[in-house]
C-alpha cells in the first residue's frame, strides 16, 4: 500500500462511564456502568462516523479494597454479551472483545467468537490477553497468578488451538441438501485432535467456519514476550506509547519481526491508544479536561497507579514523595510498568502527581485541544510510521465520543486521512486484511 493511498483506522474504546477514572462523578455522565443506553448511543455515534471497530476490555475480578469503592470499575458487562447486543443494532462497525487465555478454555473462546462473527455478519475480533490482574487467580481455583513467562507460553498454544478449531470446517462443507438428506460433506470436516503442554482438545468446533474465515485476532502486550506473540499471531495490536519517538521505535520493531513468521507488514495493523479531549477552542478543551481532573481523589489515582504498575499496594508511601523503586512485575503489565516509571523520572512527579496524571489516559498519549491540533498529531504519527491508526479513548461516554466524532473525524476526512463511508461489510475489509485460508482444505 503506497503512502498516498493509506488511510488510518479508528477504534472506539468503550469503557464503562468513560476512560477517566473519575468520569462517573461528573454531572453529565450516567453513573451506572450497566446502563445499556450509553453503549447503544456510543456504538451508533461511532458507526455513523465510520469507525473501524468498537473495543471492549475485560477483567474477571473485582478490586474490592476501600479505595476501589470510590471508583466505578467494580461492575461492567461481560464483553461478548455486550457486543452481541450491539451487533443487533449496528450494521457495519467491527466488534472487538477481550477474552483471557489464562482463565478460559480454547474451545469456549473459539465457539463464542465464531458465533459472534456469524451473528454480526463478519464483524468480530478477539482481543487475546494473558491477564494482568493477580486478583483473577482466586476466582479460578488458584492462589496465585501464573508467572509472566508461563502465561505467554500458554497463550501461544491457546491461539494455535483456537485457530485450529475455527478451521474445523471447509467453507463449503454444509450442503443442506433436503433432497438427498445430506446436511454436510464429511470429507470437509477436520478433527483437530490437539495434544499439547497445556491443552488436550479433540474438536471439531460445533460452529461452521465464520464469515471472515476467522475473527480478527487482536493483541495488546508490548513486553518482549508480548511482541513475539503479536508478531506470530496478531492482526491488530493495541499499545500504549507516550511519545512519537517511542511509538516509531515500537512500530519498526514489531513490523520488523513479521518476516520471521512468514508474514507481510500489511498483515498487521498497529493502533496505539490515544486519550482525546476535543473542544472548539484549546481553552474549552482544557476546561473540559480539568472538570474531570478536579474529581480525582489522590488515593484513587495512586491505587490506579499501583494496579497498572503490576498490582502493587502503594498506600503506605507518602503522596508527596517519589514513586518508590519497585521490583519487575511478574504478574502485571511489564511494558506499562516501564512506561510509567520512565514518565515519573523524566518529569520528577510525586506519587500523587503521577496518579493524577494517568487518571485519564492511564499512560496512553493524551491530546487535549482543537480538532486541528488533534488531527495534526494523529497525522504526524500516521505519516511517520508510528501508527496505522488509533484506539480512541475518551474521558466520558457517550459525550466524549460524540465530541470526537463531531469535531475531529471531519477534520481527518477533510485531509483525506479517514473514510467518509464504509466500503466493505466485515472488520477484515475495514482493516484491509485478507481472509485467511484454512490449512486443512485446498
């Protein structure tokens, strides 16, 4: 794809009440994370703006300490259930949901995402994660979270099993011939019979091959192990990068790994997260942002920081002191730990300041300004090969997404950087990704 013909991709990150940790306290924000009308409105806004996909994250644990009771992060929809409901009220936009390889079984994941791909007409994506929340372990028969290295070994095998199950049937396996009585051709059914270190799965999957062949595989880890997993398996990568230079380095590194797996660089779309607050003027945008920042309780910001650094309890450290030296996390997000540690050192931030700093973007690049200012930055990242698109994070839902769609999207369209209408119907078509062929059937 030539530089001139490239257009960026946009994902809308749908986090309950919004991405800002204090969003639920704002008077203009519906405070109930289970208010489906908020998600319905956000989905319709994003589709009208021709976003490539909606994205829903997940955790399978509740953070139930005293500080957590001051946040809205204790209750939210299960992603596949929510996306299935949104599939019924949308027609074109992609639907990407998160499912952990650490606390799921491959057959369940393969079946659910293949089903959603059928229900949506080929708009489904699976965000493959290994879980970074240590609290999840105790909900699944374990006292401790699996170590970082073991989680990624398991994830590689998990992916092989899921994709093998998605290829259980040839595209034309189902005859449905009423006259002959033959429902499917048995020669076009593949039994996986996988026996590995972590999983024993016979198969086949009891869902026909989906409209996209396979749902799009998304990955979000940026550690060394995460990059290797992404280079081998992912078709879209979400990442947190704090600067243009770090994003360019990450982009070049990850794209450079694809050849070792026999993959072309166009087989993978890299989409850094970007936290956006848009206003008609710069002062208006800053006022919007500060309205949320003023609602951040210091202990809530620090608790969020500890969680993101790798599930550390920072409550015993002074709020006006520096970020303490912490061991390399084995259960949390190594890449995010490095990013936030470098940010604290570079700007000489106290613990409270760092917690307040990440309350909105949580380590993602933040843009607060006019449509032109925001579009200038997105264009620079896109054209300088730091991104193929962006996963858009907004402070509150649905208002923050409405602002982005009404203000920033038209500016990107005016510059020829983003579509004015959908040209395809599947998520793969939106992203410019090929439909994968089954290795089991010619």
